[in-house]
C-alpha cells in the first residue's frame, strides 16, 4: 500500500512540476511517521523515502534507535522535527534531528543555539510562521518573523534554512493558496534583507500539497497520503 501510495504521490508531484516548469527532484518529500510503526517506516524507506518527520522528540528518538538497530538509516536518512518543541527538550532534539521545522519563539531559538554550541553542532532550522490567525497554532506572525530574523542570523550555532507553515484546515484545498503565497512572499522579502539566505519553504500536507507546490513549496510533509490503507 505504502509503495502504491508513494507511486501516486510522485506522479502528482511530477505533473505539477511539469506545469510550473520545475524539476520534481527540487521537491523534498518528508514522510510524516507520527503514530506509525517501525515496520511502516521501513516500508517507506524501501520505497525510496529518505526524509522522516516526527512531531515528538521522544517518539522519534525511540524510532531512530530501533531503525539503527536493524540497520536502517545509518547516515542516509534525514530526520525532521515538525511538531512544537518545548525548550527543555531542545538538547535531545538536537541529538536526533537534522532539521527542526518548528522554531516558533525567540527563547526556543536561543536555547537551540546554546545547546547546539554545547554539543558542537550547527543545527539546521526553519522558522515556523503562523500564516492564518487561528489562536491555537504556534509560530511567529509574518511581521514578527521579518523583524527578528536578522537577530537570529547572528546566532552562530543555528543555521536558518527557510520557513515553515501549516495551512488551516479548509474544505476546499484551493482556499489554502493565499496562506502559501504569503509564506513565499515573506521568504522573498527576507531574502532581499539578508542576501538570499533562505532556501527552504516547508509547506503542504496530504490535503493541500499540490497547491503548496504550485505556490513555491520545495518541502512537503505527508502523513496520511503515504500511510493510509485505501
Ligand atoms: C501530522 C503533520 C503533517 C502530516 O499531516 P497529513 O495531513 O497526515 O499529511 C505535516 N506537518 C505537520 C506539522 C504535522 O503535524
């Protein structure tokens, strides 16, 4: 099932990329495996997945160890944290993750920088931006992000690679387009201020990845579309 799902997803990515004159390999597909089993992750890796995303540090750390133990992912798999990170778990997150998508506050950015320095690592991160006004969601507003980014670029042990957003749930995926467009425009604006330092736009999930790619996403985060059984 996973293999078939991925086949269909890749076909969709190919056809959208053809439409917008982009190469499919410019789009990183992150398989979101939260709540999934080791067996499912193994299957996804066998079907060509190279990027694994989780939303909890502890769950990811356990899966990471289990996969290493059976010989999967030794240096070839990239681990992504996409869920909210509590400051007190920053150190553990730095040990496990190649890219932290969910840097949503200054205190968290400072803590990641400090703990990464202690561990001798330069941690790749994305800044999470709240592109819709729902109150429960984490992230900087676009205005805040544009304001703080220069300060954040001064921190030596974090490397800000781009921006991430979660679009609101809507009935018609088409309605997510303005949020994705806003994130792309924010990236362009920040890049004008910072000599084009941002390269990643992490946006698009199972329900809306096609729209996200059309609006410039180069990193999509898919869970249900890969792991569903129908
Ligand atoms: C769960 C999750 C996803 C994947 O969602 P699907 O709708 O299953 O594709 C992507 N991004 C984040 C931040 C998530 O928490």
